[in-house]
């Protein structure tokens, strides 16, 4: 089965450090989402891309978060500087232009900022 | 704009009993609707989807959902709960336009008692 691959699976870092999370979407998928999941807020959409171009990043704190797609096989989410409140599970999902097919999620990156 | 409301953050049923998880949506365009399941420490897995074809949709693991436009609902059901169904369930909506933005409800945790 095709899958979305996220790395790392777990990350513990100190406050103030830079964190980079990576996502390899399914080959051929042109839409990529980044979500953050916490107990308090549930699943929040941070940003999404179509054909590598950002369509909406209104859910992302702009001062410290950035999302990019350097090429069609890699999406990155960067936090600089990280803060304890960024502790969450970050999910990447990919799909194609016809959203009727639904989206495939990766296993997530569990980030802990101490 | 789209939004989703899941009624009941926790649902508890006995093994073998009917499972009913409620989802109501709001959408300014004809919606596509999805149910995802999340097992502990895993990503989200697509259970089933409604994309304007049949209003009664069958998914994996014996789940089904019925789209009711008049009630703006897309409730998830399973005739007989199994212990392995214990998980968190998310309803999601996206517009049938070309935006592709997938919006999730807050999730419902299903507990299955022996």
C-alpha cells in the first residue's frame, strides 16, 4: 500500500531550538496538508499546498512556523524557535486534486518541547 | 465555508451493541464528507466517504453512514460493536469546489465494554 512517510516519529527538544519535520507524500499526489493535534484543540489545519504552492497557511503562527515544499516528494514544517506550547502530534496528509478520494495520513511526528 | 460538529466527545457501548456516532455539518457548497478512525499512537485512517453518489455509504470494518441533506447530518453506525472498534473517530468535510480544504470535527472517543 502507498503511504505517507513522516520523519522523525518522535522528537524531544529544548525550548528555543529549531525543529524540522519532514513528510514524503504519496507519489503522484499533488495536495499536501499539515495538521497539529492536541488534546485541547483537536485537529488543527496549519497549512496546505497544491502543486507545491501554498494555498492556505492561515492556521499557522507566522512568527515561528514555516512550511515549504522544496520538491514534489518532500514537504517540511519548521518551528524556530520552539516553545513548550508547540508540543503536539503533527500530521501530514496527501491527496490528489479530486478531493472526493479522501486524503491519506502519515503516522505523525510527536513533538515534545521541554 | 465548512464546519463539522460531532455530538458527544465520548460514547460507550457494550460489545455487540449498536454503535451510533453523530456528525452534523455546515457547508456553503455541496459537501464531500468523510469519517476517519484513529487508533492509539497512529495516524488517521479513512473509514468511508460520501461524494454525492449513493446517500448510504458502506466503509471498512462493517461501518456505514447515511448522508441526510435535510438534516445536514452524516452519522456513523455499526450494527454490532467489537472490542477492536475502540478508537477515536473523526468526521470531516470538504467542499466539492476546488479548494480541497479538509475540516475536522472535534472527534468522538468510542469505548467498547466487554
